[in-house]
C-alpha cells in the first residue's frame, strides 16, 4: 500500500475562553398558521440566543418580495402576526437573525454547560451527540444527547430544542427504546439520518450492535439492526455460525428508504483477511427485522494494523473516509487520524506530524462548512483545522485555532451548527468526576444566520388590496419609511417592496408614487 503524506503548516492561532457571550444566533422551529382574512399569518420561531435584530423575508421563487421586521428577539420561542396584503399566490419565507457582533481577536467562548444553566441538568457519562441540521425537518435545530450511565439520569437519549429547553418534557427519564443497553459503553454515539431515523451504537462486548429510533416517535421501541447472538466478547453470530457484526463505537448512514446503507466501524468483526477494526457496509434498505448476514462489503480492512484502540469515529468525504481513534500520543504506526480511499492511506497524522493532534481523547471529529473545516478532540482541548485536497485527492490539515481549555479530556462527540456553534459531549475522567455537555460559540465575521422555513410551511396568500393605502413596507402605517422603500427601488433596484411600491395604482413605479405618499402624510 502506498502511503502519502503532506507537509502540514501549522498556524499559531490559539483561542482561549474569553469573557461570557451568547451563542451565535439562529432561528429554528419555523411555523406559520394562516388567519381568517387570507392575508395574515401567525408565524413563530425559536432563537437559540438573543438577537439584536430579526428579519422575516418573503420570497416568490428566488426573488425577495417583502421584508418584515421581527418583533421577537429573545432567546426561546417568539411569535408575531404578519400581514401580506397586496401579495397574492404562494410564497416561501425565512427568518434572518442577527446577534451580537464579534470584536477583533475574540476567541471561541463557552456559552452553555450543565453547571451554568438551569435548563440543562448534569450528566454523568454523556457520549453521543447529534444535531438536526435539515431545514426541511420539523425538528430542525434539535439536539440529541446520549447518557451511558444510570446515575444522575437514566441511560438513553435526551432531546433539547436549539435554546436547550427540554422540548419533550422528559426530565431525567431517557428515551431508551425498551433496550437494555450494555454496561458503561452502551448507547454510545448517535447518527441522525435525513429521514429522521436515529442510529445508536452500542460499543459494549455483552450487548454489541446498532439500534434505530424514530425522531417522530421516540417513545416507541427501538429497532435492533443486527440480529444473531452475541458471544460475550463482542461478536454476533447467526444460527449457521456466520459472524454478523461486533461492538460498534460509531456508525454512518447514507440514503433513505430502500437505498439506506449503514456503515460501521467495528472493533471485533474478523474479516476475510483476518483483520479487525475496519469499516463495514450493510445495505439495510427498509429494514424491519434484524440483519442476520455477513456485511454487504468490506470498505476498509485495516491491513497495516493502524487501528488498535477500538474507539474510533468515521466520516466520509470525497469518496474516502476519515477515521479517528483514541491515542495518548500520536504515531505513524498507530495514528490519531487517517484518511483512506479505495483501501489506500492518503493521510496519516502521526506520519505527517505527531504533534498535530497529539493526544486524541476520545476520538471525536466532525466536518463542517461544506467539509472545509474539521474539529478534532485533543487532550483537554478541541482543535479546528482547515481542510484542503490537492488535485490527486490527498487531504491536508492546517490548524486554524484551538478551543483551549475545553471541558475535559474525554471528548466523545462533536457537532457544529449552521451558525457556527460547536457542541460537544465529554465523558467523565474517573469514578469521582462527572461528564459535561458544552457549547462553544466560534468566532464569525458576521453573527448572522438566515433559516428557510420548511416547504410544508409555505404561505398561500389570497389576493387583495393593500389594507392601509400607501403602506408600502407593510408595517401597518404610512410614514417616511414608505417613501424610503420606493426610493430604494428607484435608485438601488431594491426589490424588497416591489409588489407594493406602486402606491398610486397607475401600473408604474415612479416619483408619482412618492408624491402620492407625501400627500397622504400632509393630509391632502
């Protein structure tokens, strides 16, 4: 096997926790309920942090036809009635939230953990974490966390909205799916698929495998994905003695319905080459009963024994796979992070630079910004890298900054949302400590995020005249701002209020419309 490595240029930019600030703001939970007049709607949305301003944007196709100032700026759920008189037809809409601006040189900042907010109670040993980042999902913005120990709270899944409210009122009662999870390493990591199915890995030897939950019905029993009988050492076998799968620290899912494909990193499965700790593919489709066959394919069989710890996370990119593993110290022989494609190792962090990641506790990685950024857990901090690929498909990582110190050394899961907030779960370090769930606001050039409403929340507006004559911007009254709206169209081609700029109704938008509004203001 040919091993490629690239020189990694490390930028000396280390971010430390500095001063209290709010999370980078974004809206979720967008809903619209029509009023009886056919032109008004009660819209609602949840802000994960306080906003300095909110805009409700109305679109017809890709054209912005109206902007309405949002009145709800507080963290949590907000609602207001909007009037779209003067418009007619079907419209999409969005909520554009702006938050407190970042100052020059500000660093990534801890904004929530279970010690500094009453809305997120303590965890003993949290490991899994997933964010719903599909804006078409009715649960966009929700946070899913797993607890692996029965102590402060029960083992299973916990659900929060984007503001970290207990959105389902579950308290300390986990959604466990009527599953008896493996001791200490059960209910380990989560993967949330595009169809709203949640895949939960169990890394224990006595109860290995993957289970599937439905975000729309978390109180139902979870589906056991792999059948057979575990042998106590982490392997499941069917009745014919064929090995099915082993204990699973992490998984990945692609496709939906009959095209659903499950990928696992398996600690125990022995492949046809006699190797363990590889990536395996299962074409599960619309699985309703446990899978009781060998894997559909071997994606990577670990021929050079690069993976030996067992605790690994997998993420696909550009036709290949990133694989991380827990290491006290990085080395070429047993690296912290590898990128493989078609069985070939194209990146080995221990060979490139063993100080790049150094101590990778506990294997957490995630890609964001369309794969141009990677967050990697390291001992007591989280490192953020820029990710690039050369023309031959070989990746390179360049350190952007450290989040240092983080909340603890055993970081099992990382995720980053659309507004650039980084979420992480950190397992307890020893028997006398507890775990943490934390959120860091990452520095951004502009603290602005626009969230489109799901297509199911389209606004169907009945035709009708403008309720307030001359009210171009739709705020319910005629003021100088309506004149400004017309000037913005005439001088800057600003289409925001195009449909209502023809104030005098002569079929044209001209200075005559400005005069028309001035006459209203003067009482003529």
